[in-house]
C-alpha cells in the first residue's frame, strides 16, 4: 500500500489493520461486500498486463479503492450486524 493511499485513510479517520495471509475472508467483518464480484468482473472483462517475469499484474490500488467505495454505498445496517455475527462465529470456530 502506498503512502499516498495510507494518507487518504488517515485523513478520513480510518484505521488500517493487517490481516494474516489467507484469513481475510474469515476475519473481515464485512465479508459480504461486492468487492469480490468487482474483482471477478475485472478478471473476466479486462485486458491484463504481465510483469517482467510473466505473472499477471494486480489491479491498481486506485481501482481497488473504487471497488470499495462502490461496495460501501450498498451497505445497510442489517448487513453490518450479520457480517460481524458471522465473523464472531468463525473466530470461535477457528479457536
């Protein structure tokens, strides 16, 4: 994450938390956002560029930020409650 993007979060009084590798879907409270849908559409519909070693480049931070912004407009109170409840249930299951 670039320092510019971190500054945007700081300006918006948003705390950033690092989540352990492969646990994002388990520990992220709002797991039902449309970010994954946006990513899947990007994978299916976009022209993808490769790195020097031939791996596919990731979407830009700006694009990911736009996915999050769009997803946030779709959140309603019941979704937040059920997402946190789901997260708590899965944390207990992991212990």
